């Protein structure tokens, strides 16, 4: 099991990295000779709470200007001033506002729960100031990306555009993904609520969190006992565990369903193929277009992780040498976009259509009007078996049959589902468990783009299971290039808001689609490899399949091994184009 995943993981990165998102330009602290600086601004909201902010304006600028706002939970006065100066240097009033309870706010910290009202309280305060021209644009990554979408739930008329990078969705991408609670961001609540700033010591204590995970894994105790093993109560963790459905608690934090139809402002989303929180960033885009088909919503996506998307990429990403053309400057594009929307400037050159994506291995950007048009056609691969060989078959099996898998959920000598893409390119894979489906070699170069999505059909002997899928390119020289992965709970496959248990002994249909979007040019002779597995490891809940709340299940609930009969009616769909 990958050691780096033990330390960082999806959600830990997803909310930590925004503090590092200053990009490729060096930021220096503002000076009072050239700037009007207010580093202790107090904002009294009508609901009785108090927020704090820093405000920087460039001397000699017009009396009234648009405002560039970042809403921030990782309070640091020096960093906030540097951020606000960058905005002021680009022709805006620069504001970084602290979330409730942070820095100079005397109120209780309530991460995620109050941003809908609090961000709009800041916007209302901004437009009342003598230097405001009445228009506000928001930007920023991860938590700050979430805060922008929270603001749009009750859209303020002064908010003219948002530029969310790698935006989080609480309850969908973290602290659970597709209804599976993860341990990767367990320490985050301590990190942001232990004091008015950030508790870097607790967040960086990798040894403590590895020990906690391994202790829980070996103990077989219920997932909701993790904090007792750590020795420090984690009330936020416990509160989140009370909401395994994507229920009204989570739905209140960001727009949900029809609420997206009212978001009629331009949006620029930026994320990466290897962004741990990509499912959240693209869920916003998908839902926006679903409920507002004519939305002015643009996407930039390329070979970036959660760090890289916020700065525009790094040359070597987890062992993959990134194409030169993929390296961009996120912050420059952000303020070009702000100028385009708020000042009538030119649209950023990269935005030639709504969906703008870099094709790995081709060293080129492509531009299409929708996610469904990333490639010219679709190809379907069926999960099939001939003798001892598991195959991804482009031909539907003439007769359905089943492929057996057995997983001992009580076993602690092995782990299942090593899906985390670090490194991206591997020389070999652990084949001790899981089913490995291999396609025929492509007879010419092709490009594949979009989601890993499809339908699994299976008969199991329990009421539920947590499924992992990992997709690789197997190159002609024998390397495994990871393209995408999916992690999800079968009982929520049809509706993430309501659990529906599987019926033991009955063939069930399990659709999946919230996976990692990717784009890659494959060489002639390359094959696709799909690894199908059950999630059982120290990094997430273990679903023992009893039908009880998973956080309360323990190793004593394991019972007999999970036995699965996967049907050859199962398939995956991918976007494909042939390269001439």
C-alpha cells in the first residue's frame, strides 16, 4: 500500500492545499507608501456574527473599483495581505475574509455550515464601502472554491463571477467520497479549529495519523471509534458520521439540484486529472449544466494534482513528465478572466470553448462545447472471462455468465484496492487480489477522454459492498499508466441521498459515474487494464455488508467472506477518437 497515501490522501490535500495556492508569481507584502492597507477590518453581519478581513487598495487607483474576494479558513494575516496585494496590483480592491471564528472573529468555528450566509454578509459589506463599484468577483482553491459555490446558493446580485479551483463539496468529495467516509482528512478539523489560525503541528504529525489508522485497522473496531484510539475526541468527525446519506445537512452547504438553475453568472472552473477532489469540482459543473443548459461555465482541466491545479502544473507529476503545453499560470488566467467579466477585457486565450483540456501524451489542448464531446465517439468494453483470462471485450458476450470473487473482510494480513495514483506510472501491480481485465492491443494510436463510467451487475451474499475500479494504460513496453479510478458504495449507486441495500442472492445493477475525468493519447499497441476490487484497507470505512450503519460495524460483523458473482453483462464506457 502506497505510503504517501497514508500521509496525505484525497481529502487531507483537498483542504490543506489552498493555503499554498499563490501560484507562480512571487508575492511580497504590501507597503504603506504604495497601498492603502487595513489588516484588522471587522465586519458586523446582520445575523449578529463578526467576521474579519484584510483590505488592500493601490494608491492612485480609481476611487471606485471592482473587488476580488477570497474567503479563507486558513487564517494568516501576512499571507492574506500578500494575496490582497496581488489583487490590488491587478486593478482590484483586494480582500481576503476569514471564515467565522477565525482570526479576529469571536464567534464559534463551524466549518462548512455557515458559509452560505457568511460569504454573502461579506459581499453585502463590500458594496456598502465608498471604494466599491458594486461588483465582486471571487476566486481561490479547495475550501475557498467551496466558499464561492456556497455563496451562489443564495446568489447576491453584486457577485458577478466566481473562479473556483479544485472546489470541495462537503459530503460528496470529503470527508466521504460517493458515500464512503475516508480517513485521509481526519485531522483537518483539528487543524482549522484548534485555534484562531491553523494548528500546523497537529496537521503535520504524520506519524500520529499513521499510527491511528494502523491501530484502527488492526483492532477491527467500528469506524466511529477512531478518535478513541487516537486519544483525542473529534466532535466534528463524529457529527459528520451521523450523515452517511447526502442528506439535508450536506445539501444546505452548496447549491443542490434546481438551485443551480438560478446561478446565471459566468463561472470558470479549474481542476486536474489527478486532483484528489476532482469529483467535487466537476459535480458543480455537471449539475450547473444539467439545470441551466445555457450556463456560461468554462472548464480548464489538465495533468494537475490538487497542488498543481492551483498554480498551473509542475513539470514532473508523481513520476509523469508533464507535456510542456500543459504548464499554465492559474493566477494570471484568473485575473484575465476577472478583467473579461468585470472590465470588458479579452477572454483568456486558452478558453476557446466551454471545455478546455490537455491531452496527455499529445502535448496539445483541445476545446469542445461539452464534456460529452471530448471525443468523437464512445467505446464500450464488457467485463468477460475466457478460461482463466479476464478480458475487456469490445464485443458483448453472446451468453451471460459470472466471474467469482471472494473477500475475507476480517482478514488483516492483506489489503484490497490500492487505487491511489502515486506514482502515476508503475512497472508492476500487486495482483494478489482483485480481478484484472485486459483489452486487446489498439491497432492504431487513439485518444481516450472523459469519465470512467458504466454499469456493474453482480450477485452477492451480503447487503452491501464498497467497490473500487482503477483504469490503466498498459503500454507496449510494459508500463502501467494510471488513467482514472472510482470508489463508491453499492447501496448508494442509484441515489446518494438514500441508501438502498442489495438483496443477497439477487442480481443487482450498480451504475457508476463519479470517477476521475482524464484525457490521454495512447500509442499503437497499448492495451487497457481495468482492476475491479472491493475496498478494504486502513484509509476508509470497512463495509461489512450487514446493512447496519457502516460506521458502527466492526470486525465481529464480518461473518463469512463476501462472495461476489460479477456478471459478464457488466461494462465500462469511454470516449475515444482514432489518431490518423
